[in-house]
């Protein structure tokens, strides 16, 4: 509460309401109004989220900014919001990315502008809702609702194969979440009629139900993260989505899965998590190494970054299931940093795509001759994606690798291969696209980035470097929460 | 023997309706071609009058009259109010559609009101005979309504199928009821329940009777494998009649099952539970899988109805207050969604053009964004995506079924509803991702536009605030 104001509700509903207004008043005849309104709305969304950080007490491991009202009595469902050190950075990340999306689509989106921007704003609010919900039904509502705007965004403003990608995205994610719904209803009965996630944390459960619940959650979150082998929807969705859609997908929506593991799987089924940790680590390592190799072979820049996302998110799940504080904190840092880096990478590809309408690496070459400023920014992000020390990409990966060594040397060996693979596929792509002589007449016509694009990339470059050099504010926030989670997991629920 | 005048108060709405139907018929005979709208207004007025009468006689007590053949309790009042609202909405949605097809006549309205009367009797029946009477009154009116466009061969064919299969189902029901009568010696639902409870009966006869009754109910509730008539009737009937057939009678069907299976044969719960499980799973499998292959939207919605009825049966399977009230909530949500969906189909139809193919929805977002948004809400609601009401209906039913331990049933249900999501999404895809084939603006009456907006908003608002309807359903069952 800030001045007696329900802050979390504001963070959730402000973007949604602005989005609805944009939808209602915007028409194709006056796109500028929709653009400015969305920009102002999303910046306000970020500003109202700032007190969450400033007034957050990092020494507490319990939920803060709690709001709890009865939503519908019949099933004892509550409108229960609250955040801890895990969800707060993710909400900030989301509120931070949203204005950037609005700016990124400023001149590019010319068709049905208000629907495009409205969809993004509504989604931003919904995602905040996912991170802040402490009631299972509320969580599920936001979780599923986030599919709708993304479905529309991919399908309406996407590339040639957008319909296939949109439906695949929707059904894949729905498949995962439906089993989660059953697990939640099951927990409702076991807990004698409560949908409170915090109650579930304390609920004693036998091993078999724990494993079944874990598997049900795993399917939902693994699809979203996405983990190998249920990652195949991601490259399709990324390739077909418009730039803004790709950015949100990579920077925000993938984090929903990671967040789910920390909020549900680990604390609700700790024994099953311990029991299945090796399996999860194995799946994560396959994602890191195998998908890294797959990324190496991509001809399409967006596809390459999409696979690199899967590989990096493999690091996140790896960190979670090491079940030590370095691992989990490192994975959290990795999530935030991946939000900046992958977002920036997709924006860079978007900059090129807007000019030449091609994502094929082979269509480019020698871009540095025509776009030196862009090449410099792209370099920063490529290096961050490869995990260069001093960028945010390094911090998370380093922490996770440190955590892995504590568990098993060979795990760490394979995990560390990402440093080689990541550097290979990112820098090789960078070399082919940016360096060399001007490859063809199309590249000859390229113009360097505009002020709008410069601002966009500069903000992200600053974030990447700042987090790389001084990650303490981020790790400080989550320390208590992660410590509490790990302590909670040491007690068996059997 | 003294003749005792029965207490008419609980049946005031029915009596009023019957009188008014006659008035509607007579006025239609007297007034000329140009004053046809009088029948429409009179019909609406009748429904409002019925609603007022129902509200004024509303009490949480249970009143029986006509020697216990007629019952008036909270459930019947709430169901009846829902029926009035549904029928009123159906008439408004149909207004322009039927006018363009020469069906805007007194017959349409009087038949619709007769059907409504049938539904009210079904809802308020506490005697096997009254139940059957109500059902037949409803069914016969519906047969006639389907065949109202007598020049249309598809409609006539649909009416034929509907009639033959419907009569067969009624035969099943009667046969089952006679067996129950043979076993228990009574036709009063409450007495039948008492006698079964006492245990002094021939169980074998009773169970055989139950099988026939469940089969009859299966016909009336579109449950597979007794669903064969539904797709043909949905497709063949004029859309306005399809809407009527597909909406309000489901509410009455719910009441019918409550009176017959729960009030009358509630003691046999373990027996009919097993039968309903088969019906429910078969409905979901057939409904969801076959719907994918449909290109006709009315036919697709028929299969979608079949799968939704599987969910409604889930509530009965779960039994108990929790189960029945979830079932009622589901039916109410379903009726709301069906109303909207067919309302939009009728708005897309014009004079001489039936909007029947799924491809007619192409590019609706460019033709009319608001209508497309409403249709998207409706489709996502049917697919069970929050925050639409369809999701909370599914949640309520699934929690009820899981509560009695049928975990496998819930897993089957959600997997099949995933398949179902595909064909609902296809409509959204057509509306939003494809370019329109026809670029004509959609013209319609103001009342229809307002109603469809209210309908669409209700689907999302009752989803965001589901307590009202959920609480009402629970109240109806608890009393």
C-alpha cells in the first residue's frame, strides 16, 4: 500500500485499462493518438511499478504489498496479490520492456495500430497479474488470459506462416496448462477447500501425489520456458511474430515458466523435486548443449536467436534444480538478463528486417560499412549473448556454473560448454551479417539507425552493462526469498 | 366425493402464459399484414408478465399443488426466470431474420410461447405424467417450429428426423416410466423416492426402467450416442429456430433431469452415475472430434453442444449440492454463449443469404471489429479460456467431479477440451487473420446490436465476477 493505495492492483490494471481505452478510441485514421496514448500509459505503468522496488524490504522473505479480498465465495477463491524477491524483479522487467515495445512498433506497425498497441498493453497488465497472484485460480486466469493477446499479435501482424505459428503457440501452451488446472483442483481438495498458493506450500503430501503434481506442473512450465523436448513451438512463434511480439515472447512470456517452477513446483512438491532433480538437470543440459548446436546451423537470424533463447533458458532450469542458492539466484539473474539481451537481439534483427525485409543471414554482409552505430550496439548485445564478462549475460551463467560445480563436476563441464557454443553461434552470425565487404545492392541502400532506434538500443545496452557490472541490487532483493525457499525445501513434506 | 379446488397460486405464470398464447393467436388472426409486429410485442409482454408473476410468488419454500403433481420451489422459479430471459432474447435476435424469410407470423410466436409453457411445466413437474406432458408440449412445438419454413426441403427433412427420433425418445421415456411404476406403484416423484428407499421393490425391473429413462434423457440432452438428430436439426432448421432449440430447452432439460433422476430416482444414484459416465465421455469424444471436420457453422455448434452436454452430465455424475449447482451454472453459461453465437450468425445472414459456412466469418474484424471481439469472447468462452464465463463453468464442474474422486474423468475432459479449443480458435483465426470475402457492412436493428453487446459483455463480466451466477445456482439447488 502506498498512501493507502493498492499498488499491485494499480500495476496490473493500469496497463489493461489504458489498453482498453486505446482499443476503444483508436482508429486507423488517427494512429498517432493511439501511439502517444500507449506510450504515456506504458511509461506510467513503469512509474507506478517503481515504488514496488523502492519500498520493498529485501530483508523479509515473506510476501509484501499484500492485497486479499474474496473474489468468489462459492469456491473460496480470493483476489490475493503479493510479491516477494522472486516476482518483484520480473514485474519490473515487464513494466520496463512494455514502453520499449511501444516505441519499437512506432513507425513499423501501420495496420490496425490501436489493436496492436492495445493488445500489448493488456498483455503487460495480465503478465503482471501472473507474477503477483497468490491465489491459484487468479493465477490460472491471468496465465491463460495472456495467451489471447499473443495469439492475436502473432496471427494478425506476423509473417507468412503466422496462422500455423499462432495456433501452434496457443494449443501447445494450453496443453500444458490444462493438466496444471487439474493439479490445482486436486490441491484444492487436499487442502480442504483452499486455492491459496501459500497454503499449498505448507501442505503435507505423499510421494506419489507429489510426483504427479510435479509432472502436471512440469508440463505447463516446461512448455512455457520452453525446455527440451517441448520447445518446438518457440522457433515458429518467434520467426512469424512481429518484432514487438518476439521481444515480449522472449523477454517476458518465457519467464512465466521459470517463475512457475519457483512458485509452484519447488515449494509444493519439494520431495518430488529432489527426486527428479537429476532428470530435470539432464533435460536442461540437453537444451544447453544440443539446442546450442542447433542454433549454430540456423540460416534465419530470428530462428537462431530463438534457439539461443531455448539454450539460455536451459541454464535457468539447470540453476533451479541444482537446489542451492548460487544456482537459483544465478538462474534468476539469468532470467532478467536474458529478458534484456534477447529483447535487444530481436530488436536488432527487427531493425535490419524493417529495412530489407529479410531475416536470412545470407542476404546480409558488410552491414558495418553502412550502419556503424547499429553495428556497435549489435556488438554489445552479441557479446552479452555470448556471456562476455562485464555484461549481464556473464553474471547469471557464471553463478549457475559455480553452483553446478558444487553438485557435480560433469554437469558443470557440460554447462560450461555454453560459453563456447554461445560465442560460436552468436559471433559467427554477427561476423556473417556485419563484417566483410558490402555483400549486395540491398545492403548498399541501408541507412543507419534513427533516433528512435538509437534510444531504444541505448536504454537496453545500458541495462545490460549495468547489470553486468553491478548486479548487487538485483541479487540483494532475492537473497532472502531464495534462502527461505531453500530452507523450506529442506523439510520433507512426506 | 368432494371436489376440492386446487391452489392455483403456484401455477399463476403458467396459466397467464396459456391465456396469453391464445390472445397472441387471436390478435394475429384479426390484425392485418402490416400490424404483425403486434404479435412480437405481445409475446415479449407475456414473458415480462410471467417474470413478474414468478417474482411475486417467489419464495424459498416448496409449494405443491394439483394433488402434488406440480411443484414450485426456488429452483423452479430461478430456472423459469432464466427461460423467460432466454426466450425473450431469442425472439429479439430472430426478429429481423424471420421477417426476411416470411416467418414473422403469429404461428412463430405462439409456438415459441407454447414451447415455453412446456418448459415451465417440465421444470415444475413432480409427477411422471406432468413431466411427460411438459416434455411433449415442448417437443411438439419445436417440431412444428423446425418445419415452419415449409418450402425449404432441408427444414422439412430436419423436422421429420427430429420428429421420428424425438417420438422414439419419448417412447423410451414412457416405457421406462411405466417400468418404474410397475416396480414402485406410484408416479409421484417423491413417493417413488420413498418407496425405493424402503427397499421393498423389485430392483431388476426398476433398473431396466432406469436404463430406458436414461436413454430418453440422453436423446433430449443431445448426449452421445443418442445425439444423431442434433446436427441435422441444427443445420436444417432456420437459424432462428436452431437458436431456440439450442438454448432454452437445455435449461428445461436440466430441470427435467433434476426432477426425474434426482428427486425421483435419487436412491439409484450409483446405478445412473455409471450410465452417465459413459454418456458424458462419449459425448465429449464425439462432440469434440467430429466438430473439427465441420465446415457448416451450425453443424459445428451442434457438435460443440454435444460436448458441452458432456460437461453438464459431469455435474450430475458428481452428485450432491456441489455437483448439481455446478451443472446448473454450466447450463446457464452455455445458454448465454449459444445465444450470442447464433445471434451473430443471424446478424451475418441477410435476405436471401444464409450465413452457414464457417468461411463467412472471414475478416469479420475488418468488417466490424466490435462484433468480431464479441464473437471472439464467445468462442474463447466455449473453449474454456479465462477470464470468460466458460472457464469458470468448466472449473466448477471439474472440481465437483474431482471432489468425488474421478481423476481420470477430469483428465479425459481437459484433453478433449484441448481438441475442442482448436475448432473454436479456427473461428477466431478466420475473423482476425484472414481478409474478408464480402465487404458489405453488417446492418441490423438497434435492439439486436444492444442485446448482442450486452450478451458479449456478460460472457466476460460474469466470468470476471462469477459469484452472482454461481451463488444463484447454489441457492437454487440448496432450497
